[in-house]
C-alpha cells in the first residue's frame, strides 16, 4: 500500500469508487474519466507499478477477471466490441503507476479514442452503470 496512490486508496476503501467486482486479490471499478459508458478498470489490490513488477500468477488472475468483467460490461451496455488496454511506463501512456487493465466498451463506427479527451463522470451515473454490470457478471 502506497499512501499517495489513488488506486491503493480505492483498494483499501479509503477512497470511494463504483465497484463492480472484488475477490481476495483483485478489484474492478468504474473509471472516473470514462472513454465510453461502461469503462471499467481492473487492478490487483496490492500495489504493483506495472507488468514488469507483478508476478505471473497475479497478472493471470487480473486478466482472468478482466475476461469475466468484459463479458458483463458488453452485455450491460450492449457494446459492439471491447478494447482491453494495459499501459506500462510513462512512454506507453501510463498515468497512474498502479497496474490497471482498462475494459473499454466500443461501438461500431466510433473511431479511435484518446484518454486525454475524457472528463470526470457523475458518480451517480457511474453507480447506476456499475450495478447493471454487476448483474451481468
Ligand atoms: Zn497503488
């Protein structure tokens, strides 16, 4: 646990998040700056910076759960496709240095997305979408 890490604070529930899934070692919650409706992040609860820092079993569990959650997201928001993105290092576009996997619903004809174009979402809306996703996991 790193005090200054926003994802550690979510994992320990010191900070609020719209949580969609949790097991002993991983957690999934709505991205506060969604690229599209239903954008979820999956993290290991313990602090690992990136793919180079985490052990194979745990990254395996993170991605295993990402599959399960992606299926729930796809159904909940009726997505045509899902992008799975996981960035490692500043050069790769990583901004929060606690490993996370993005699950991003996509629609036909939507074109490319840029994380920098996002704005903070309304918590009530995120909670609503989170409960729809939970029902489908
Ligand atoms: Zn952390």
